[in-house]
């Protein structure tokens, strides 16, 4: 477990992707945060259906827990970050593994003379196997804490300012 700690993001790391999250509840020593949409939602014609409104089912599904070591209060906005490398690896895992398994299975069966139906079924099976592997790998990464955002600083300003702090 000691080697996992070295891969966790440092708040001073320059290669962090930052986002703003709102503290929605405190449960013992843990805080539940919900990511805020940081684009120009007020002027977006799709704002009503995109799921970026506070409390929407899509944002509730994206809630995450963080240790309340910084004395968060419900309603407070904080800036959290995740290393670019972590996001890149997670993206490659989520999309690359299923795509690779899907293509390899379909092409292999086609080359072995399985015909179009066999190749199509192998492609679907390869996709399913790839998705299953992604599930196991993401659970392992999550248990190690590699996918969890880290607290960077408190956010200042109002929602109308798109969640960016003024400092």
C-alpha cells in the first residue's frame, strides 16, 4: 500500500485537472461532494436536460466522498484536482480495453473463417469481456485511491462566475 501513496496527487502538482465541487453533506469524518458544472450553463440552451443542475440525478450519481480534514461545511464550494496522467490512464482503460478486445475478437474470428455472423457475435463477446475487465480494473484503482479527487483549496465567488476563484 505504501507504493500507492506515492502515486496520489500532490496539491502542488502542476499537471492537475481542477474542478469545483459543492459539499452536499457531512457524515462523520467524511464529506460528500457533488461536482459543479463550470461551463456557461446559464446561457446554454441544453441546461435543462444536460443534468448539470444542482440535485439532478446525473450529478447525484457523480457524488464522491472525501475525508473532512479541512472542516468543510454543507454548501461550501471547494476546488479539487486529479492528475492529468490519472485521467489519461482512466480514459484509456475505460475506452481502450473494450475497443481492443472487441476488435481483436471480431477480426480473429473473421480471419479464422467464422463468417460475418460469427465475427459479429465475437465482436459483441469481446466487448463484453473488455467491459468486465474494465470493471475489475477500475474497482482495483478505486480501492487504491488512485481515481479519487484531492482537495486543493476553497473556491470563491458565486455560481454566476462559473465556479472559478478570483485568487
